[in-house]
C-alpha cells in the first residue's frame, strides 16, 4: 500500500469492505435500498476500526466482512480509491477471516489478483 501508518490502515478498512464483495454469491430477492447499504457500510467500518491501529480483524469485523452485500460496496470503489489499495494485502486480510477471494474478480475499479 502507498505510504504507511494510520492512513494506510484506514484504507485497509475501506478495502476490506470493498473486497468482501469480491466473493459473495448473489442470492435472489430485491436489491438493498440506499439506506440499507449505508447502514451495512457503517456497521462494517465501525466493526473494523481496530484494523486502523494495526490490529488483526476482530471476530465482529470478520463477520461483517462475510455478510456485507456486494451491491453496497462495489459501487464505492472508484479509480482514486483503487489507486491507494494493495489488493494482495487486502485479499490476505479477507482470507484471514476465513473467506476465499476468486482470482481476477472485478469489484468497482479493483480486480483481485
């Protein structure tokens, strides 16, 4: 990731929420509302805040990573955000929560290795 310190970990929290969508299998049903997506992102960011300070993801963070809907996260991945992301590191973070990330999956402006 570019740079170091707390800013880099902040980007990792956002990336964790973004990359989580890379392996989610879409299920039937209505798309989440704007309010539902906003709440999912808020819950995920709050659960994963300790990652900002160099800590490993907590069980609560990992749970949010596993349940966040792709439709709520991928639209947030702009080219500007993608330029700040070390995708390999983000994938390791996600996989440390017990999830696999498919190879070459595109989520917004990020593609997994």
